């Protein structure tokens, strides 16, 4: 497939490498221009382009930018054909994104995004930490392969997003509609806990919407307290262990 990725943060750059390695025609862009995209992002064949070029003549657009920046790309996305599949990887963190009253009042993050973009989206890759995403993908059928939830309202978005999740080295699980995608938001039992296909359905079912924000904020506070001291700086496994303690 022809794929355009907006954003080269921890998730976006890994998407570019993994999807390029899987044989897809990948273009990637950031807000600073193609010349600022590092060579390692392009190591599997992805091409650095402008933002406008990234969403032009593609089958799929993947938005891997902070949630509070998504309204800024709405005018650009308005020019993208309706048949183009759009996948959002974002999560709401008020310390980074600022307070968004609608989400604070209970609106599902994915529905807020879809409203701002004015089009359907799929939600995928938001529930895995960047270190696990970069290093823990496995071939299909491998024991212990991590599973990721995919939510969408339309079959077109669901089918494509699930196929691409598989191409990045993870089992894709149909997690229902966008209205149900709160079950994969920060603080939920499936968030950052690296569960298998057998474990993931129970984690989705166990989510308690009222408790997610507090658990999310507790996780952020613990990580921030440990960062900066060489003796306590979290390693790549710390986030998974912490998420399992707080969220499950």
C-alpha cells in the first residue's frame, strides 16, 4: 500500500521503518521539513517529503502527532479523498496537550479526533509503549506475540488498520467502534501492558472509564519522579511493569 505518515516521534519513526520493511511505499513528513528527518527513519526505504506530499496520492494516512496538534492538520485532511483510510495513534496527556474540556468531561479521545478532522478514523498503535513497539514485534504465529487493539466505525478503516498492525509485528484484535475505544486509552488495563491475543480481550472488558484519568496521571507522576537520576532512570521494561501494577 501507499502510506503517508505525519510525525516522526517515537511511534512515527518506528512505523516508517517497520512498514517500509514490510514492502509498503512509505512517505514520511514532519512540521519542520524533509531535510530534518534523520537517516535512520528512512533506513527501510521510506522517503522524506513535505506534509502536503505525505497525504497526496496515498491509500493510507497515519497521524502520529500529539493529540493537541491534530486540529492543525484538519484543513490539510479536508483535501484528502474520502476513500483514503486515516489511522490515528495519539493519546491525551493533559500535561503535554493542555486541558481539553470535552475529553475531561468524558468524550472518547478518538471521537474528539474524528470530530476535529471531520472524517472517520481508525485507532491503532496507541496502546503500546515506544520501546516495546520498536523491539518486541514478532512473526505471525510466534508464541507470546503482543496483541494490539484496533477500533474503527467502518469496515474499510478496520480492515486496513488491522492488516498494517500485523505487518508491524503484532497481532491485531478488533476492539469495536470508536465509542468503545476508551478501553484502549491511557490508564486502561491494555495500555502499555504488552498482552497477548489470549490476554487482551479480558483486559479490554475490565476497563473502568471513571478510573482511567487518575491511573494515567499516577503513571506519569511516577515516571517523572524517576527520570533524571542515573541510578533510577527507567529502563525500557519499567514502563510495562509500572503499567501492569497501576492499570491491571
